[in-house]
C-alpha cells in the first residue's frame, strides 16, 4: 500500500504531515521540501529547463515530471497539490502560465504567454459554508501531442485537447476539442478541422 493511501486513512496524521510540508493557508512548499525532497522525487528529463523565476508549488505526494528538452519559462506557476502534473518532451510552457493538476501535457506542445490550465474547481452549493471551506473538485486535463495553445487561453477542468490542435488566443475551452482542430472564442468552438481525404484544413 502506498504511503499516500495510508496517510489518507488517518486525517490527523494527514493534517500533521501537510503542515510539515506546507505553511498554513499557503500552497507553496516549505524550502526544505523544495531543496531536499522534491529533487529526489520528481522527474526532470535530459536537457529540460525550469527558469529561475518560475514558482514551483510542487509537493512530493503527487507526481511532477518534465520531459526531455522541455522548458518552463519565467513567471509560471506549476501546482501539483491536488493532482499530478506531467509535461512531455520538447514542450514549451511560455511566460506567465498557470498550470494546476491533474494535467497531462504531451510532447512537442507549445503554450504561449499567460495561459491558464486548471483542473481544479471549488464546490459552492452549500450556502451555509464559505466557498473556501467547501471541498475541492478536480477533473483531469489532457493536452495531446503537437498542440499549440495561444496567448491568454483558458483550459478548464475535464477538457481534452486532441492531437495537433490549435486553441486561439483568448479562447476559453470548456469542452473537449477533437484532434486536428482549430478552436476559437468564449466558449471555444471548432471552426476548422483537417480533412485527411483532401489533405486540407477545412472550415466547419
């Protein structure tokens, strides 16, 4: 049985360990976790780069991996507190992105600037309890290989973006996008798809 599974069965132990790893009311791990634990737990591929001004809110109890020759640029926030974050080979996470797991980003993916991809939502339906004290809900995001997510796009929980698709600047993706598509708008809608019979990108 995994340590995480054992800890989850004992709420008091879970709370104690959580406080050891993260200061109260914060998401960022303590420095000792960042320096002495995460480097031995999380996987960084050959030639991968995380710029100095990236905020890594990564904790040892959920996976974080960065593929070979992948780059996370400055001013990004990467958070695996409620679910894994996997970033593939040769993938670029551009400046100012916010990525909250559980999320899997494939190989050869481009995230431009200021993209938000969050697989987290807050429960709100109990009107007698402040939203911040209600449960956190998650639904995994999957970005398949070879995609381009343009600047200021928002990818919401539970969405899959199919292989070799483009999400236009400023789009808000609330539903999954099929492979070989171009999606624009808020909420995002598919306006083009690749036709393998004609070998052309065709408007829908």
